[in-house]
C-alpha cells in the first residue's frame, strides 16, 4: 500500500487560500508562511491526494491556476473545514449551555454601527442565542457562506452566485477626496475621466478583489498606469497622501467624512457600476427559522437606527472638511 503523509487542517486551509489568491506570495502572506513553505504544503497535499491540484499560470497577476481535480478538491475541502469549525464551536457551546449560535462574517471595513447592532441582537423566541462575529476580507466572505462556515455575512458588492441569496442594506456612491484646488472640488462631482491625470489612492487588492479589478480595468482604459496608483491601509493615511502628492483617494462616504483634513474637498463619484452596495448574504438553500427571524429583526433594527438605505445616496458632506 502506498504511504500517504498525514495532513493537518492548516495544510487544507493553505490549499484553499492559494486557490483563492492563485499567487504563492499573497497566499503565504495570509497564512503566515514563506513562498517555499506554501510550495511544500502543496507538494505534500498533492502527494497525499495523488493528483495535481495546481498548474503554472502565464498570467501576470497569477502564478498558478487550478486544475479540474484542484477545483473539485478545494470545493469539498471548504465544506470539510466549515464542518470542523462548526463542530468545535458546537462542542464549546454545549459545555457553556448555549443553545444556538449564528456566525456572521464581516470585513475589517464594515460600518462599526452595524457591528454594534449585531452584538446587541436578541430574539425573544431564542433567549440563549449567541452571535459570533468573524472577520475576513470581502473576497473571502462569499466562499465562507457558501461552504457553511458562516451563516451570514455583510458583503459590499457581492458576486452573482446562484448558491447565495442577499438582502440589500444600503447603497451609496464612492466618495473621492481631492485637494481643494482640484478641478473637481468646485462642482463636488468626480468622474474617472476627470481624474485621468491625477494619481489614484486606493485600497489594496486583497481588501476587495472584484472592486479593485473593476477600477484597474477602468484605469487601463483611461491610460492611468499602475505607477500612478498608491495603495493605502486606511482613510486617514489616504487623506494625508492626497495633500502630499495631490492625488485622488477613493473612499466610503463615512470614511472620507471622518478622515478629511484642511485643504481637501469631498466629491461624489459619478461612474456607472462603481458604487458601494452593502448586502446581508446567506446560503440560498438555508431554511433555518432562527436565521430567517434573525435577518428580519436585524433589518428592522437598521430601519429604526436610520441605517437601512437601499437607494443610492450622496456622501454626508460635500463641503471642505476640517479635521
């Protein structure tokens, strides 16, 4: 009998992350391994499975692509990881006397007011309900819901997926922070063609791959090279960079209003297919009564707090902002 090296859950998680990133360096950064370390994990898992899961890619953005066997393996592995995680949580909850838990995924950039509502949710019919919040990047959240690891997720601009159902919570245009002497500052309206000669200040791709690629495609069409795109980690850093280099920062309206400084103006981005649409996403086939009641109660709480805004709205402030 052929010897198969033992596998750990961390090996499986590494394979799933590489399947999402399709890049050894980015995958290694997420799982805390070097690029050679990821390569060794892939070799070990492929030896165990007896099939090639990845093949070399010739794309500039991707170092590998999934084989047919790899796609099948990753989909089943996601389900296995989700069930193992839920088994751990169920055992812990049983010992603590908790009857039911709802796992909600959110990105690091979610409106903190939504987080407060999640944490304070109570359902009279389920007095021992506990809401457990998990944090992941927007690009990862749909997969976690699809596999069952998360019951729900708050996702900005989720992909079209027949396995998922979503409730639109809010919609708003991007806010663009520019120097107060920029030609867009007076009208408070910005379009990408008006920003063609202005350096762009943008979040890193791993924050939201779909939105990032959409912006990058528009940038290429407008002749804005990657060397004129500066990546930032937060709104305050973006606004400082606007002043330093005379750039245009693409932010959420709330982030722009809270971080804007003297010398900048906040504009509304008027660009088709480029807006911030926040959804509460669940699996389409999930018929859980407690989950349905939770979603209805959550939307009701949003309406009471004035946070339910499914129609696109303007940024909160268009005036020059001071710190």
